[in-house]
C-alpha cells in the first residue's frame, strides 16, 4: 500500500511535455572555402551555424534538456563539442568577431545544460570577451546577466541586465524583477515585473506573481520557516501520540520520503521552467530557495502528523512491519520506476489519440455554437 503523499508526488511530477525531434546536421558544414587571388579563403557559414544553434536551442536552451531518445542527446553533446571547438579557434584571436563570440557564448551555455565539462567556463569567457569589445551589446548583456543570475549571483547580474534593458532587450525586465526579488528588494522587483507585464499583457503567470508579491504570499514564502511548534500534532487523549509519531516517521524512512520529496521538487521546478522558459537561467536559484524553505526536514513533522491522523498506531506498526519484509523493500525500490513507466505510457496514449481529442473538442465547440444560435432572444420590454 502506497501512502497518500506518494500519490500527490506522482501527480505533481507528471508532465505531458514531449521534446521535438532533434534535427541532424553536420558541424563540418559550417566551414566554407572560397577562391581568392591570394589563394583559398576559409570562413564560417553563419546561416548554417544558426540552423544548428537554433536546433540545439529547441532541446538544450533550458535545463534540463529535452530529447526524444538518449541517442539524440548523445548526438547533441557531440555537436556542441565539435562546434565549441571550431568556434573556440576563432575566438582565441586578438580581435574576435562579436557575432561569433555571442553565438559561442550561447552555444557553450547550452553545453553547460548538457553537462559538458568546461562549458560554463567557456560561456563566461566568451561573453566577457564580447562585452569588453561591445559593452552595450543587448544580447550579450542579457545572456551573461541571466547566466550569472542562474549561478546564484543575482547581485553581479544586475548591471548586465540593466544594460540589456537599456539596449532594447525588453524581456530583461522580467529577469531584473526576479533578481531583485531574490535579493529582497520588493519595490524594484515590482517595478520591473510590472514593466514586463505591460509588454506581455496576456501572460497570466506574471499577473499571478505580481499578485503574490502584493498580497504577501511571496513574502511569507521567503520570510522563513515557521516555528517548530506550529508543526506539532494536535493534542489528543494519548498526548498526540508520541509513539504514533515515531511509527509515522519510521514509515517515512521506509518509503524513502526524503528522496521522493527531493525528486518531486526537482520535477516541479522543471515543469515551471518548461511552462515559463525565461526562468531557465534561474533554475539553480529556485532550487536553492526550495532547499532552504521547502526541504524534507521542513516537511517531515507535517507528513508524520498526516499519517497519525490517517492511521492508528497499531495500523502504522503493521504497515511498517510489511515494509520491513523483503517484499516490502522490493516494492519501495521498484515502485518509482514502475510509476515512471506508467507516466510515459500515459503520455504515449494521449499522443496516439490526440487527433480524437481535437475532434471531440471541435464537435463540442460546434454544438455549443448551435445551442447558442438556437436560444430564443429575450423579448423586448
């Protein structure tokens, strides 16, 4: 028998997001050769390079990267490694091309998302070189600012994001707002997030974020962990069952609740990033926030209390006895993989019958339209 909180975690972790197919390109094709009076001239096919970078961005612009198959991801790693090496040769000269530096910085930031060793350092180096040549470059400042903020350096990111905004990168107002929010400067956070909403009036998520800041929800989330006594079980005839709490905590350990919570938090953050890609550079910051305020130690007593309310002490003891058996231990070990496969199977089923759902929605829309047209008009007074 799985506990209620495991079901909640499964629901939170579910996602119907499927990555687009990874395109197949040849990195060597970015190199061009042309004849000149002085001999052969070598260059870069920027258009083909951009095709490859844009293809990679569909899968690795945000963390975690999304691919249909492990083979596609392996190919992406090979492509980024090859392109990074080629562009690295061009950016090592005394006067590197700013356009190449910007692309190299973006490419290596995706390499960082793919866990390619050294990519973060390369991205930082490329972007710093770019900004030393073109300090007001909007794209370079925006990429580097979000890169720093995503590394937990919100304060250091501010000047770059401000410059990006001043240079015409309108989305930098969102990044600035979240950076100020992380730093605890609520007035400036509201100012920049409100500016972003003005440019994106149809974005419901920014409206919710602004409302949360103004009504104190976000402030309460960042104000710290409630006192320990707030999490104690309510008093009862058996003195809120210290024994029952002990049995409940033993059950949490048997179910690997700590690992389940950590994975659920990670997947929730990933889901938010897929829904709001602009948050991708801040994944590290968001995870640190959750680790600080919504970690397992914060939830442990609350989860134990839920179990003591749902089960008697003897029932908890029986459940623990089962999970102590080889079969119970095997259930815990296998259930996570089973649930993962079940989720993947559900996604495949939905995708296989998506056209049917679209037809059903269309039929219902037509029915509602007919019903509206057939409804008699109100009589004139």
